[in-house]
């Protein structure tokens, strides 16, 4: 069983490696990576070489959830962190288990047994992720409350074409081109939306895949997107997200 470790603390990574060896010699560490940038690049190229990922949440260059915005991860993940407030986000990101630091052999063993149970139950690795997605789909927001004057409306998430930010204010635009302010930051929205349907293409826009009318090649290896919703600003896929966007748009 090939394992990828994403952990910026060397001692913590060495402890996980030691516990894996202690647990079973059938586990092999394929690579130990330290940050979001190198992990995203490695997964983009070599993901099919591994069976399982151990991932710290707080890395040297940010929260590891950003990796899922840059590359489509189709392997189960065991998260490790010193803080338990990230539990829900972890289970929205292919997480099959969540262990608190300092990681103990007992906790790691329990997580591995859970992984093995899922793998035994479903002969194809992709089936594990299918079950995870089905379980977690109920965790994503199905509606957003919006205010228009003195009136409050409930908008189904499936009817939202896109979210965008202007300064500190975030807006949603519906499939009827109606625009409303929402009381969330784009960073918060990113973890509340089903990643199969929504993708954050840059700092300012999160798009519904059903709202995309056309995708065009743009300068400097970027992409320009035309949506069915009318917006004043150009929507450009940032260079570092082009590969992940293509995988998401293709449905991988």
C-alpha cells in the first residue's frame, strides 16, 4: 500500500512513518511533502501511484484544503492536526478519518483499519470516494438566505450560477441573472459548496459548472470563461488553477 505524507513538521512525519512500519510492512511511503505548492504539483503528476494520503491541515504555506482547489484528488485522506475545528472541512475533502496531534499509534491504527475496511468493502478504489461523496453531499449547503430590501428570500444552491467578491462583499448571481449579497466570504463559500458542481477559478469568482457557456484560451496560458450570467468583470482562470479547472470541467 503506497502512502503519501503531506506534513511540514519533520518530527511529526517521522513519527507517522515509524507508526506505519510498526503497523504493517505492507505500507510504503511513496513521498513526504511539506507544502501546498509541491503537494499540488506531485498529485497532479503522480496521484495514481498511491493508495492513501496522510495530510496535515496547517502547512507552512497555508491550509491544506487549498490543495483540493488546485488539483482533483481522488484518493482517500486521513487528516492530522492539532486543532479540531477543521473536522467538518476535512470530511468534505475526501477525508475518511481525522486524528488529532500528537498522533498516537492507537489513533493511527484505528484510522488505517477504517481505511482497510472501506477498501475491502469496495473492490475498486474509486468506489470508496463514491461512498464518501454520497455521505458528505448532505454536508453542503442546499440553500442560501438573501436579503432584498425588507424581504428575505431563499435561493436554492442549484439555481446559483456564480459567486463573486467585490472588496469585502460577496454576491451570488442566480440562473435568472438576479444578484444578491450573501453573508459569507468566498473562502467560506468554497467549503460550503459541492466541489463537483462549483469551482473557484480565481480570487474573485466561484462558478457553477452549469453556468459556463464557453471557455476560451487566453494569454499567458490562462483561460477566459463566458457564463450565462451577465457580469461586468472578465472571468479569467488563474494560471496555477488551469490544470485543476480542466480536470474539474472534464469531470475527472
